[in-house]
C-alpha cells in the first residue's frame, strides 16, 4: 500500500534538461568580427620600425626581457637610441590628442639599462648559416646594424674600423653627457657576443676596398661623413679657427682643451649644439652663430633648448663673412640676414639685410656647418635619371641605401650617412637593416626581387622596415592600416601625466660630462608604459570577452589566445567597438 | 579589465537574446559575481524567452520562472523554504525587467522589501516592455518613442525613480549599476550578496532593438548614460547613506539622445529641457550624498 | 483527543499536524481565524514553520509556488475576493505541478460587499487544475486537510479544501484531533518530485512552445484522472489508522429513493435533517452529498443516481447565463446514461441566506409535483423588491 501510494510517474512538465548550446545562433550573423591587429602610428614613425605598441604592452606586464628583445628584433642599439634618438615616434603618438605622448625613448632606455644591469642575454630567432661573407666598412650605427641583421639572416660578416675602438660617430662624435662610453661599449660587447666581428684599427683604403671585393661576397660601406665642410671665407683655415667634429673627437679621446673666454660656434646642426654645450662644460662661453632662424635649425629642438638652458647664446640670421686673428683673439665678421619669401624647400628664404657688417670679438671660432665624405669612393654612384638599373649592372636606389653590382661583380651597398637624407643614428640603423634585407634578397632571389620583397616588409606604409616581418614573425599578420586617434575608444583611458625623466640640475650639468638624464624605476616605467593605448594590438584587456552577450569569445588556457566561436557569434559587433585599441575588425559576413 | 569574479560561465551560448542585448550582458556579470550557489526567480520579461524554451535553459543555475508581478513574492517563498531547510548559503535573486519591477511587480517588490526578505532583487532596466514589442512602462524616460507613445504622443512624463522608492522603504542596500561598468557592477552584486535582508540593484541594460540603436553601440550608450548623469552610479545603505560611485565628466545629454532612434523626434528645445531635468536630478542626488557639484 | 473547535481551528490543527513548513497568508473575512491561529502556532513554537505575512493573496500564492518549488510543504487559506485575486497563480501552481494545499472559505463575491456564504468563488476556479473538496463539518475539514496533502503529493497537483463561511468556519463542534504520531504514520515527510537545486540546476516553468504544451496539459489531465483513484486509496489508508472515511460522494438513503437531492458543504447536514423529517412520512427521498468536485466523480455520481426517478440539485452558487454549477456537473455526468432521470436545478442561499430544512422541503414537494423541470434553474426564496428605488 505504502509503495503504491508513493508511486510517482515521471512528470511531463515544463522543466529544462539541456542547455541552449544546440542553437547555433551564428546563423543569425551578417557581420563578422575578427581579431585583426593593425599598425601603430609610432611604429611607422620610428625609422627602425620598432614594434612600440607591443614593447609598451610588455613593459606594462613587467616582461622587460621580452620587451627588450622585441626592440632588438628591429634595432640592435636600444641603449644608444634610448638616449640619442630624436624619437619621432612620440610625435606621432595618438595619446598626444588625449593628453601627452608616451615617453617612448625613456622606456627604450629603461629596457636597455635594465638588460645591461642584469647582463641579460637575448634569445632571438636566427636563420641557418647561408655560407656567405660580407665585409662592412665602418663600425658606426649603420655598420653595426648591418652586421647584426646580416648575422640574424645567417651571414658571416666582418666590420673594418679605422679607429682603435668601435662605434664611429657614436663614440667620437657625440659627447658623453648624451651618450656615456660605457653604454656604447656595453652594446658593442653584446653584439660581439652574438657573433658580430669587429676588426678595429684597420682602415680601409681604396686598394684594400678592391681586395675586399674579391675576398667577400658583398661589401657594405657605412663609413660616414667625417670631413668638416669648410666655410670658404677669408681667415679659414687660420689661427683660432677649429673644426667642430675634431673638437668633439678630442674630448672623447680624453683631451681637455682650454676654451676659456668666448667661443663662436658656427652652424645649426646637432654638432654645433654639441660643441657649444661641451665648451660650457669645459668652463668657456659659447655663442652659436646661425645664418637662419632657430626654427630652421636642423639640430633637435630638445638639444637647442638644453643648450640655451645651460647658458649658450644663440644669435640668429648672421652669416659669417670673414675671420681675422688679432693677438690671441679672433674678430668674426658677420652679415645680418633677413627672411624674404620662401625658398624652393618651402623654408623661409634668407637674404642679406642691407650692407652693414657686424664684428664679433671672440677667443676662437668652431666651424660646425656639416660634414662630407672623407674619400670620393665612399660616395655611392649618382642616381641616374632613369632610376634603378637591372641589366648587366644593378643600381638600386633604396630609401636608406644604394645597392650597386657591376657586371655580375661583388655587390656593394652604401648606407648610413653616405646615403641617408636625414643623417642621424636611427636612420643609420635603418639603413643597415635595409642593406641586410636587400643583400639577402639579392642572394636568394636576385636583384629584381629586392624592391618587392622589401615593400612587403614595410611597417604600415613605410618607409620603415621590419626585420620581424621579413623573417615571417608574428608581426607579419599585422595589417598596414595605421590606427588613428578616432579609432581609439578613449572611454577606457584616464588622463594621466607623462613621466618626467629626472635630470641633473643645471649647475651639475655645466660642470661635468656626466649623463644628464637619470634612470627611472621599474614601477615608473610600468606606469608610463601603461598609459600607452597599444594602438592596433591586443593586450589581453578582455573587453571582447567580457562584453560578449553570447559568451562566444573563447580563451586559451594561458588567457592570451582568444578566438571567436562563430557557431554562436551573432555578429553584434560589441567586441569590435569596445576594443579600446582597434585590434578587431567588423566585416561583412560571406554570403552563403 | 580583469574582474574579481568567477571565471566559469553560468550563462550559455545559443540563447535567443537579440544581438547586442544589454540584458544578457547584465545577467552574465551578475552570475559571475554570485556564483553557482544561486537560485533565480524569473518573472515574465525578455529573459523569460532568452533563458530558452523547454527543454533548454541558457542558465546553469536553478531558475523558477514565475508570473509577471510576482518577483518579490516568489523569491520570498524560495527564501523561506531554503531557511526552513537550513540552507543559509544559497543566494536568492529575482531577475526582473523594468515592467515587472516599476509597474506590475511593484507591489510584490514593496511587500518583500517591507518584510526585509533576505534576497537580491535585480531589475535590468531596458526602459519599456521590450519582450512584448516596445510598449511604454513607467521606466520609459521622458522624450522616448515607444509603440504606445508614437508620433506627437512621445512620452512626456518622467521616468519613475525606482531607487528612491526603494530607499523610502529603508532597504538595507540599494544601488544603481550599469553594464558598461562591470567592475562597479560586480562589486555591488558581491556587496549585496554579503548583506542580510533585502537588496535592490537597478541595472541599466541597453536594448538595441527597442531603442533603435545599432547592436554594437549597446555598451557605448550605456556608458554615456552614466557620463551624462542620466543614470548616475550610486548606492544607498539603510535608506540613509548615499555614496556616488562615479563623478562624470558631465557630457551633454544631447550626445546621448542623438545616438538613439527612439529620441529622434526631439527638438533642441526639448533637449534643453531634458538637460535641465537631468541637472536638477543630479543636484538633488548630490545634496542627498552631502556633496557639492 | 476530542476537542470543541471552530471549523477554522480544525483547519489550523490539521496544518500543524501535517508539519507544514511554509505558510503564507493575507487576511480576508471569514478566513482570518485560520491564519490567526497559525500565526500564533508559529510564534509560540507549536509549529516549526516560516510564516510569510504577505501583502496580497496574489503574492501569497506566488510565495507558496516559490517555497513548494524549493521542496517544502506549504499552506494558505483564503476566500472570495482573495481567491479571485489568486486566480492567475492557481493556474500556475497546477501547471507547475506543485502539491500546494489551501483552505478556501466559501464567501460571496462583491459587489455588493458580502462576507457571507456562497460557493461561486471556489467554483469559478474549477478550471484551474486544483482538486476541490467540499466539507460538511469540522471533523471532515480536519481529516480532509491532512488527506489533501497526501493525495496532492502523490499526483503532483494542488488541492483546495473548501468550507462554508460561518456555517462551518465559525461554528464550534466536537472534533477528534489526532495525535501527531498517528498523522506522521499516515503522512510521510514531503518528498518532492523535483526541486530547485543548485547541485542539479534546471529551470522550472520555462517557455513552452506548441510542440510540447499540449502533452503537458494532457499529463495534468491524466493526473486528475489518477487522483480519482488515488483518493479512494488515501481514504482507505486513512480509515485504517483513524477509522473514518467520507467518500468522494456519500449516498444517503438513495437506494430506494425516487427523488435524490444533491447537496454539497454544510447543506448536506440540512439534507440529513430533511430525511429525518420526510422518511417517517413515507417520502422516498435520498440525499447525495458531493464532496469531491475536482476531479469530478462521474462514475460514483452515476451509480448513486442510477435508481432515482428525479434528481434535484441545490446550488448555493450560480453561473450567469447558464445554471447552478453543481447542476451542470451532474447533468454532464449522467447525460450519456440511457434513460437518465431529469435534473431539477434550484438556486438557494446565495450571499449567506439560510437554507433551512423547510426550504429543502418546499423544493422536494415542488419537484414531486412536477413532471419535468419548468426551467433549468429555479431560484427559491426570492423576495419582492422595489426596483424603482
């Protein structure tokens, strides 16, 4: 009875037993979101094409080694560039439109210093040896860069350096307060430990150059411009008139020349500024004489600003006419100039203002109005009207170097200051990289393939090139589309002040050649890198995952791999709009 | 954004919510905050459909579907039964739309809160009867078109201030939350879970279908509701202590209105008037929170 | 133990003995005595239960739906307007297959306001899927309430124990209140067929599309059919312990009766007095008490009325535009029986007006003198009214 009464039939009632997962709601979709990384504007502005958005992301995560290696894939000298690069990246930073740009160069230096302090060894991809040897003339940034990237691509190379130590302009042309010798030595040592060979004290003469052509499979010329460009005015050369480059080199060699009194520095480039600031550090006074205006000066603006802070005087619109030695002093006669209309480049056209001359009495005059090649054979062949040549002889005029191969002979490639329009360290590094890529393509696929192969490795629209792309690394998947500020979802960012890099006090600066800019802490670096929008790349912020109304963003075990489950994705597009950094794209669904 | 919440999903794919549905996002966050030891009371609303037709469920917690106006009452019964069984661990949450909360379910809600039943009442507010086809509710904001406030008869009455109505009950905890602010939302759900007695969460959940907005704008608009002070984020403890959780940059309300089809008919003068109303409400809230503008 | 109790009190005792765990109630005259006593039981610890003092009958039933779905035994009591307000959720409770038990005190519906006895409130809920038991006295109310839990939990349908306002709810009678252990033997602890369970999560009462709804309704229909059989078994087992049984119907002196008067609720007791009055005078009259209204005991009714020449149904209720509701049900039950007797429908006692022995006697002789029903429903005891005012 009991059991009979308790007997319960299986009720057929409104009660669930399965999930909704058998409903493939992906069939509703007519728009298709996908993960599609794009190019950050900073990385296209960087001549070395550094993957800055990713570097900042890695710093934020505390992955300093990986961040540093990410630089090394595109630039062998982060310790140098973190100090002396003019960081055009910051000028293109999307964050500028929000508050202020990311201190990219400070981050780069932080990574290099951290790696140096910890004696970190990079673990980078390298292609198997190709059995070819390249001779490199000059161990400046272009030569070092060419050697580094050729090494990555599987080539043996040897750098021939005339001076007793490697570094070229980095060692002899940039004062220590901007680039301490130990920083450079550290970087060179690292390159050597990775397989770059440097033969110091071996100057390459014209005849030696011919020898190299026969004993190596290619020659890279990166020996730079070292000959001071003369003013060609009366009194030059003469007593009290010195060459700016030589002066800087003497300082780096340990000399402490007497510069008491007032020195005139003629020129508007970085060398003129370096000379003026060095004079001040040696106890002298410096007056920079420039025939144009401050805004026309080719020197980096921050350098000019620092020079003025330190007490250098700038006199604009004065063109030297004559130098006369009177006793131990010099009388520098200058012509007053004025701006009248525009010249061909669109800059203000400078013309003489009247006939009156001004005499400036100084103790000495430094000429720093630019440099030129030391030997005529250093110069690349002049560009023909017809452009590239691909017949029996090859002449390729690339953005950063020139490739020449006469009648199936040894390929010669000119780079660095010899070919760059903008003559600076980072452009030199860019030319070394381009030379390595061009030579490799030449050897692998012939001259005809070079331009196309290189254009496939552009960062965004170029002209910067990426070795990671060349070597088919993950960056190859990046779309060339350059992320604009309007494409950033700024709701996910707060106003935060940019890091202020600590510097020596002016008094400390002007009394020594100590490095001006001081270190920052890891915390500061992480905070600053955290300001980065990481334009176009996924930093695992998880917005796509969090806001998906259909739970169809799937994550890998380590929470970094993400993909969309198109079985369920209805194509609402929220993930794409809520991606703060445009690392996703919403496109039309393919028609069935 | 990393949330302090369960990684496991208690809501399944394959549900039939509209693309970009804010109510499903809200559900996902709330369940992540509450975890598996949860019983849900689900009066009639969009979610009655989204939860899946028999024999399917899109939720991996026990759910009792119930009549439209019974959210507060059914939950009271579930809680009473759990208490009788000695189960103090399981959270009871009512998950209701604005119609089921502001209108038809208001009595049962008021009753449950007056009795201080130990449960969470979460209202996901999409500002109209969406499941039945966009009819106006007392939560529909001033200015809105719905299928029952069409043409020149767009709604010219204010949205009911439901949180203040609950605060008047001296409810232990009442808070607003918004799908565009998941961290805040999850914090509030967890806080509510830890408090004994009645808790009310007013969750802004955008509705692309009913608001005539593109589905991908769902979160953006939700965020703007907070940024414009139209839907301030705040919480009230014991009916007395107000905390404003987010001080917006005070965007103009017209930015919010112009993105939505349901407000397309409004003229500049209407928007000016709405701006004044929003300013007035915000000033009142600041006063209650003892803060200055 | 015999006690002198109000009908309301008898209900409360039964609820206590059934170890109900959640009670929810909203006051309405004449149900209040039931819920007041229960409130006191819970407060004083005579009962271990949660008592939800809800803000409406609607919420009351909603709360019980929630509680019962969570796996506990529940109870409420209501009446008239309160029952009408619950209507939506009465459907819900049966559709959700919840064995909720409710005491329903028959009271007239407004307007005009009337708190007195009338069955239209509960009969208007006949299609909600609830079982309905119409009780005659305090003992039956107590016993039926306990039995209702047993039966409801077997068939997974809710049950309504119906008692007449005042005539039963407020009338003191001697009632044998059983001992707890005896009741425990009869009514085991509630073992729900399904439950809201975080360990085995599923949803109850979700959206159901046309391809499944009809089968679910059919399942309820079968459960109601089953309830008819299970009712007898439950009564049998109850009788073994308590030696009392009532039957789905009770045929009193029907075997040789030419005229059978069909009654329900306390009117049956008046009918018993009528028999005492008429039988000695040689009138071949019987009374058929219908206790079980849902499920309707068709076979039992047919058997009881099989020999009668005329059947009278006294309804204290009315379905406007049709007839008395018990009369409709009886007609429907026997209409397919060849040569079935004519049904004489009488409407009496609406809104608490007394149905006296004398009134029943008048009805009896009216029927005896008629060869066929003059009309479907004859309203008795109507007074002249002045429509001009």
